[in-house]
C-alpha cells in the first residue's frame, strides 16, 4: 500500500521531463527531514553531548566491557539514527546504540 504523499510524488515525477526530474530529486534529497537520534528516555542527542551508559555493554572483538554509569563525553552522530560514535577510555572509538544511553 502506497503512502498518499509518496503516491502524489510519483504522479508528479511522471509529468516532469528528465532535467526537471533530476532537479526535483535533488531538492527532495536535501529537504528531507533527518530524524535526530534519541536516548533511552526520548531526549534528543546532539553532537558533543555527554551521555551515561545504562547497562553493562560487552565490546565485540575485545575482552573489555563498558560498565553501567560510565560517562561518555563528546559523542558524534552517525548516518544512522539509532547509533552514535564516541571515544571510551580503555576501549578506543566505539559505535554505540542510543537505546543504551542516557543524556547527562
């Protein structure tokens, strides 16, 4: 089942010639609203925020864990809405799921 907005967009795109259609696709790409990642409580996370870990997390490929309550400073956003990148002491740079983080 097609969403009504998508259906209107497809019908409109069929009426355009190739040059106009390329311009329209680029405009849609840049005006598409990107969702902000949210922590476990629903607060929006921004680049540079500090977060706290709410659960012990095992690091894949390493024998270390990130303990509950560890504060991580200066997070970076990734292209995925549910992941952030951060530098953790003794673990290096890791990618963390936002459902295990709480904004401080």
